[in-house]
C-alpha cells in the first residue's frame, strides 16, 4: 500500500510524509483559485484516493449565498468524476491562524468516502497546522454502513 512508510533511496522522508506534504501543497495552490467574492475567504482541498490519484477543489460562492460550494465538495466531485471513490487522505487549507477545519456538512461528505482513521491535514497559507482523524472531527458518526 502506498501509504506504508518506505525509506527511499537517498531520502529518509516516508511516502506518507511525501503524500502529506504534496496534499497540503495542492490544497494551498488550488485555494488561490477559489471564487469567494462574498466571504472573501478562500478555501482549498486536496484528496489522495485509492488509485493513488490526487484531486483538488476550491470553494465557489454564488450571489444567491446558500448555494455556494465548499472546497471539500468540489474536490470530492473531482474524485468521483475520475473514478475514485475512497479518500485515503485529505488536506484543507484556509488563510489565517484559526484552524480551517471542514464545516459540519463537509465532515459528513468526507465520511461517505473515508474510513474513520483517514487523516485530515489542516493548514493555512504558510504551513500545516494540525492533523486530525475523521473520527476526531466526526465522532459517533452515521455512514453508509448504517443503512445496510
Ligand atoms: N468553506 C469551505 O469551502 N469549506 C469548509 O469546510 C468551510 C467553509 C467556504 C464556504 C464559503 O465559501 C467560505 O468558506 C466562508 O464560509
């Protein structure tokens, strides 16, 4: 499995560290593309899926405020459109020192496609601030298996 730590030739960074840093970089980069003229709060999200592919998304607001899209929802759309359906790790970024943790709705959106131990890498424009598991952000959650 790609996430298993490996010692690379001449490089002691583990694969999981590589994925973590790459995910964070991708989220930070796509954050700049956000369409957020109303809140002025740009958010980026990047997913690493079960096929080893990365998918990114940003928030897209609308003049009819409630129908805006969160960055996580955009990244999940990109994953589904590329035949991915398992989130192995996800990063979410937003500006400032307060943690840009996924909103309640997005925690549930992530839950649909992720195991409870999936890392959610939260960062700002400068650095990774904290890594949570999905279970930490959404304890006692309801998911697809509740319906079967
Ligand atoms: N936002 C996200 O994109 N993801 C979240 O998890 C939190 C909030 C966006 C929605 C809106 O465009 C802006 O941030 C301010 O709430």
